[in-house]
C-alpha cells in the first residue's frame, strides 16, 4: 500500500500496481484486489442462492499462481475434485498445506482417485470428510 501511495491495499488499482511494482509484488497485489472482488461476488451469490464454486476455484488458482502459497498435494485435490464434478474447490487454512473445501461432486470416486494418486506419488493420503449443510444461511449475531 505504501509503495502505491494508498492507506490500504484495497484502495489501490491494478493499473497503478502494474506501473509501480515489480512482478512479484504486482502478483501479490493482484491476488488481494481480486480476492476482495471475489468475496463481494460470493456474498452477492449466496444472498441470491447461487452456486459459488467458480469463485472458490478462481481463488485457489490465485492463491497458487499469484500468492504462491499452495502445494502439489492441495493442487492435486482441487484438480481431482473438479474432474469428479465439484462445482468448485479451494485450499483453506494458512497455506503450504492444510485442507481443501470442495463443493459437491462424486465423493466416492474422488476418494478412490486420491488414494491411488497419492500412493503413486508416495504422499500421505488425505483424509476426506464429507459434510452437508442444513437449513439456510442466516445471521446469528
């Protein structure tokens, strides 16, 4: 933010960032600005009862490519989840490991595929937890 002359990075523009920052800092800034935009679109989509999977997947791609905090295990899970019909998938947690949030898809086929692929790559097989929602999204406080 300081290099761009703004009080908060959310006030910066991508064109200013492109002109004033080196490639690494430009990509980090692009992630932050685009992530802020995605969050707004997710909120709007949830209010309208629309699927948010596309935003989760775009967020993961940005975390992987622009912020560079993903890892091969998480990327494999996201790719496989999408292959098996998920509407979206994204790493969650602190980065460089952790968990993947997957919306929908064929869980059984995904679990089998991950077991085979992780074993073939000599990786620790991930634990798949299937959860479901009930009711509607509501503000509780």
